[in-house]
């Protein structure tokens, strides 16, 4: 069992490094075409941190492993919300911006409920439902771009500075980064899924549990690093925005793409995990109105961490 564990670790390294290379290359290409940095951050970088989940879930879907494809996304979302945001908040309290309180958190909650409803109607996520998810994802991207452009109007000087720096960007180097990133993500996804299956079979653990724990935490490492680093630096917008954005991307983009490739059967056992995810998101919506208002303090973060620990206990005892 030593070799599969090593190969899973190698897979995670490839997934994280591949996502880094892809984000760097794509960001440089975008800058070359004078796309504002804030829009790059809201789209390319946010999608980039979700690339490990994308490749693991699509690899699982191609292999017909619906439990892993779905479990990886649901487990990653629970991990992002309860473990990563909880840990980030314990490090430093997170302040809620107006648009986060009034738009983004309610939107994330609404999309989670829609996602659960689609999963529980029919026989899972068909190609028709996948198209619905991808349309919703496109609308979300349009929203982020509009928000990004509005924010950028107040930073004309920064735009001009960025325009001068693009001459130093090598297009060939950026393209090579993108290609290497995709290759690393592909092999990382293969190593992770194939060896997680081997471990699950060896210890007689269900693919559902493996995907909700090992795969979910492993593919959430980019979000963990991003949010914890942001928390240490006091960038609360990035810490919470990264989590909300990633969770929306996971449900809409990743399951949408995976289901277009191969429709995903939904196991109703995941309704427990979905209920925990929705409960955690409702709690996040309540934090801004619970004293101290407009802030998620360390106590709230500890509640999330305790919630995640309880979730792990339930998972391994059902």
C-alpha cells in the first residue's frame, strides 16, 4: 500500500503545480491582451484553484466512477466552507463586504439548493442538466466580470501601469506554461483517482468515503493555501471570496463539464453531505447579522471547525 499512497501524493503535487502553471500562463496571456488584473483574478485565477477538482472529477466521470466524481465536488465544497474558511477565520477574523453579504453568499446558497434539486430529480446529472449548470456558470462569470469592471473604474492609474508592463511578457513562455499545466493536471488526476480506488478496495472503504475525505481535502489544497495566506495578510475579501467562488465553480463548471463527458449518477447517500453543505452556507449567511455584525470572528471559525469534525465522525460511522 506504500506505492499507491506515494502516487496519490505525487498526484496532488502535480495537480497543485499544474494549476499554478496554468494560472500563471493564462494570466500572462490575458495581460498581454490588456485584460484588467481584477477580471483575471475573478475568472482565471479562481477557476485555476478549482482545476484539481475539475481533472479529478472528469477523470472519474470518464472511468464511470460517478461516486468519486460527485463526492470529490461535494466533499471539496464542505472542506472549503467548514475547514478552510473556519481555519482562516481562526487565524484572523473575516470582514464581510456589502456585495458579499447581499449578493454572493445568498447566490451561493441558491445555487447549492438548485444543484441538490437537479441531483435528486431523475437519475442524476444528465447532459441536459449539465448544460443548465454550464449556462448558470456563464451567467456567474458575466456577473464577476461586471463587478470587476465596476471596481476597476476607480483604478485608472493602475490600468495604465499594467499596460506598460505587458511588453516584458513572453507569449511562447506563457503558452508553454499553459501546456505544461494541463499535462501536469491530467497525470495528477489519473494518479490520484486510480490509486485512491486501489486504497479504497484494499481497505474495503467505499469510493464515496474516499472521495469525500482524501480526494476532497487533497484537491482543496490550492484553496487552503490561498485562503490561509490571505488571512495571515489580512485580505479578508480574498479569503472568503476564494471559498465562495470555488464552491460555485465546483458545482456548476466541474460537474457540468464532467456530466457533458459522461452523465453522472447521483447516490442519494450524498443528501446527508449536501444537507451539511447547505446548513453551513445558511450559517455563513447568518454570521453578518449575528453580533459582532458584518464579521466572522474566531468563535465563528471554531464553530465551523467543530462542525467539520462532527461531519468527519458522521462520515466514518455511517
